[in-house]
């Protein structure tokens, strides 16, 4: 998966008041790596980024933040509820901001593109199935795997 480039102004932003507030609100100390990583997650058009994607974007922006620090910050953000981790079929984790809104995912098995969607019919059906089986849904995730049909698929696996 090839992420979008980082926002042009990321290395020029001394401090992002919104990012600072978000970090403080979850009980974490505001540090430069946390702010920079949160800025990328908030400003990037690509919503699902791996730690390596974030690291690459930081390097391209001239930031000197190590890959281990990126992993550590993402783990802290996940524990604090700022980001959600997804383990799609490729065997690596991607992270997205937790915006507090439920959605499901469809993933291209060729290029790794992830599209978010929300379908109330599917949600109602899942609640009905759970109720029929004697359950109340606490949480769930739905990931559909398929292939992009709109050419060209951005696949780097098939050489397209």
C-alpha cells in the first residue's frame, strides 16, 4: 500500500493546539514525536497507515524520529483510544484515528487499498442475528476482502 505524502507543513508546525489537546485529554504527555505522528494521522488523506508508512512520511518531512519510537507512540495511542489497530490479511498492522464512529472495511487483496463504509441494513441484520442467537452486540468488525474492479488496480503484487 502506497500512502499519500505527508502534509507539506508538518515539519513547520511548532505545535498543533488540537493535537496537543487530544494527547493531553487521554492522559499522555505532549512530546514532539506524539504531536508529529498525530498530525500525520489527522492530515493524511490515507486513513489506514502502517508504522512503516508513518516512519517514511516523517523521514520525508525531515523529522528524526526512529521506527521504534513510531511503534511505541502508536501502541500508546492505541491503549489510550486515540487510534485503532487493524490486522488485515497482508499480515501487518495498520492504524487509523479513532473518530468514534463505527464503520466497516473492504480491502483489495491485490493492492491493499482499504475503503471504509457504513451500511445500516448490514448493521440491523447483525443486531437481529445476535438477538436471535441470544446475544447483545458489544462490538464487532466486518472486513470484506475482494479485488478492485475499477482499473487500474494500484496493485504492486501483480505488476499492474
